C-alpha cells in the first residue's frame, strides 16, 4: 500500500509561532511574487517581518489561523475585525496544494459566524487570480507606500452567504 500524504490541519495562532510565521511571510514574498514585484518592492514588503515581536503583536491582535502539516506551520491567514482578510501567506514548498484555500474557507466561515455580510481583501497582484476563483470581485486598484517603494494591490470583495441562524 502506498503511503498517504500528510493531511494539513488548522489551529489558532500562538505567540511562539511568530518567528516561524515571519519566515513563511518572507519566503512567500521572496519566492512567489517575483513575476509581479521587483526585488526592491519585495524587500520593502518583507521588511514588515524584520521585528518579530511587532510582527507577532500584529498577528495576535487579529484572528490568525495557522495551517500545519505534521504539526509544523506551513501557512497562515488573519482576519482583521469581522470582515477584512489582512494576511494570507503559505510557504513556497506547499504553494498550490490547497493550503491557502483551506485557510480562506475557514476565515470565510468565521467571518460569517461573526455576522459579516461580505469579506474584503487588498490582494497582491500575485494573489488576485486566487481570490477571483473564489468569488471575490475587484473593487479598486491601490498603490501602497512601503519603505520608499510603491506596491500595487487590488481591493476585492466577496458577498458571504447568510449563516444559519443569522438574522436576515
């Protein structure tokens, strides 16, 4: 019999995750966004994780979910407030394996349970197609300053189905 592949899991963020998630954040930017952003833009973007303590505080201040394989973090996503996807990053070694989809499915369910009628995300140019396939619709283009560089992204929204028991 063939060996089955390890199944990904989900769990809440723990403060001890900050160093590993900072590494995933930087690796995802460096290895997955090169077709859409130049090196200087990638460095400016990745600099958000240089101070692991501050990066950890940001993750702790939001509803952050960790995707794991064999108990090790391989990706994360965070929900700011009830209806804004703030971060979604997966390690390059697991890109395209459904980890991001699993994280977003979970955030959509949690947002719906919190009463959100829609979700909003400022999707990087690299992530726009991923969100489009999941029913998100582009609203506007943005240019965001980061450490002397301008990064383009697209604000996208998705209407959520009313959750069972939610007021109509």
